[in-house]
């Protein structure tokens, strides 16, 4: 049995812009989680400065809604609301994780997972 490729991909973004967005978002969530309003506001400003660039961040959907809600809370200095909004988002959408492929079983089947950007490719050969 062989499944050669199952791929789910998102629109491609230039790696530097995508990386800058991810880094700023990580800084934003860390700052909100630790109660650091000033750093959270700075990270949000970085994210909004990246938004006009094509493909550097979400333009619609749940992430865009979250960023809008966080922006409103951070602009008004309401860290508690920002923390609540982020916690609600994480509960309803889960955390994004990449997991390694499970080890081979005794029947000789092997599985490998390759992650490239936002595409996941699974190749299972038996």
C-alpha cells in the first residue's frame, strides 16, 4: 500500500514576511500571557505594520478577528480583555503544533512527515 502525497497548502508568502509575522505574533501572545502591556502593544504595532504587505498575515477569518479584538483591547490598555480574547481563541481553535511521525511498527511499514511552510506531506509506504 502506498499513499504518495496528501497536501494541504495555504497561499504562499515570502518567507521573510511570513517569518516576521510569526515572530511578532509569538511576541504578542507571550507578552499578553505574561501581562506585559507595553511589549504586547509594540508587538501588535509590528503586526499591523506587516499587514499591508501581501501574504504577511491573515486578512480575514478567525485570526483576523482575533487580531482586531486584541488591537481594540491593547489600544485601550485593557490587558485583561486581551488575555481573555486570546484564551478563548486558543480554546476554540487549539494551539498549532507540528508532531513528528510515529516510529515504524514491526510490520515493516514506514511513515514520514515533511513540513514545508504551511504544507504537510505524508508519505506512507508498506
